[in-house]
C-alpha cells in the first residue's frame, strides 16, 4: 500500500475513534466527521447547544501536505500525535502545525 493511502486510512481510523468516544460521552455536543481525500483534509467537529449558546468547534484538524501529516488543531487530552505514533507513524512524518514554525524545531516531531 502506498504511504499516503496508508496515512489516510490511519488518520480516518483515529478520528473515527474520537468520534465514537464523543458519541458515547459528549453530552453537550454532537460529533461530526469530515473527510476530504481529494484535498487531504480531515476534521472532527463538535456542535451543539448549551442553554442559549451555540457550541461549534474544530476538535481535530489533520491534513496531508508535502507527504507529511500536519496536525493543524488538536484539543484531545493526550494529543492525536500520540495516537498516530501508536499506529506506527514515525515522528519524522508528523508536523505539529499548531505550533509556530520557529518553535517546531524544538519538538521531537518534524519541523515541516
């Protein structure tokens, strides 16, 4: 299996696992998955209502760019990068894009 196809599969598995967790425990929000394999954008959105206030946020946003996995947004407790590592993705293939470019060099992950 080619590497990007494999990455797409793993990203979708990880986001689907979080989706099911939110379905089970997310009492204020509905979880929505958005997978765009053409543009390689993968999102887990949370939506709902608390009293009269609308809740709508991006919990996880991952994209494939320059043959690497770019984590653009991550509001999980342990970090979605940890889940990707557990699924066999090397650190050198993951960019923590939510950090400014000048800070990424100090992480254990790819800087770009």
